C-alpha cells in the first residue's frame, strides 16, 4: 500500500503521521507542488492526503501551481474512488473545488483549542472512537464559510462551525491540526504573517506559549490523530 501526499511548504508535512505510516509499513510519496513538482496519477496509490500550508485558496496569481492542483483535487473528489484526507489548507481546497466558499475570518482561529464531534457523526467511518471533545492546533486566517453542496458537517469548534466535513463516500476535510509536533509549531516563525496574527490575538511571546501548549497536549493529540489515521487506513484497505 502506498499513499500520495501533497505538500505546500517544507514545514507542512504529515508530522506524526509519518511515524504511523512507517510502523505500518505503508509507503508514501510527498509531492511538493510549491516547489514545482507535478502531481502524478492517483492510479498507483491507495489514498490521497492534502496537507496545510501558508497559502490561501484564492492566491493563484501568487502561486500559479494552485491552478493545476485544484483541478487534480476537483477530479479526485468527483470520482470519489479513493479516500482523501485534507488538513487545514487541504480541507479548504477540497471545499472550494467542490462548490463551497472559503474566505477570511473576522478573527483568525489560533491556539490549542477544543474541537467537538457533532451528534450523529460519532459513528462516521473516519471519526469512530474519537472523543466527543478533543484538542487540536488551530492556525488559520481563512475558513470554510459555506459547505459544498451535499457535504456532511462532522465537527465544530466554539470559534468556527465548519471544522470537519465529508463529501461522498470517503472524501474528508479537517480544518484543524492534530499531526503537529511542538518542533513543527516552532518552525512557523518562518512565516511572519502567521506570527503577526498570533501575536495580535495573544500578545508578544505567543509563539513560545503555543509551542509549550502543543507539547503539553501532544500525547492527547497524538492519540486522536492515531485513531483518525487508523480509520483512514481502513477506508484505504476497502
């Protein structure tokens, strides 16, 4: 079994999911679209994971490679033949190409915060076993403002309703991060606009505090993303 992973920056890799893949003997190919790599056909892969990134979904002028990536995601979602998991920017791309609307939030959602599984969604194939409330890292300036036609809403947070969606059989988008390590959060200091948004909400030194919060909750988040990962692998195995 082999997974295809689309990556949008050197920072935005699968995080702790890489450890799970190695433990399970599942190979994966990371495609760096931001660096000009071409996305291969999904025919030789069991599933697709689309990671986050510092870009916004409407920045095709700044990042021309988004045009081809969006078309690839659009075809993949429409075919609905293999499981897809989008995280943060990945979730927003899935929503936008499927007819939803993505745009800026009045106040960015940033921090280690609770996400909640909606009533009736606890038995969803991806979320089975996940606690009703779970910790996640949030760090997004944009959000899914309107769901795509036919999408099911699975999770919410206090700050933003649209936290997890499903389209078709097994196309999922998660607005939040559970795969990040504290080191990965620290590395966000390479993106000044994200650090500025964080400090605007939480004051000077907020990045260091967020790194500490991520480390404090890392075991809980790792357990949660392990459950989601295991369920995703089950979907990939059919």
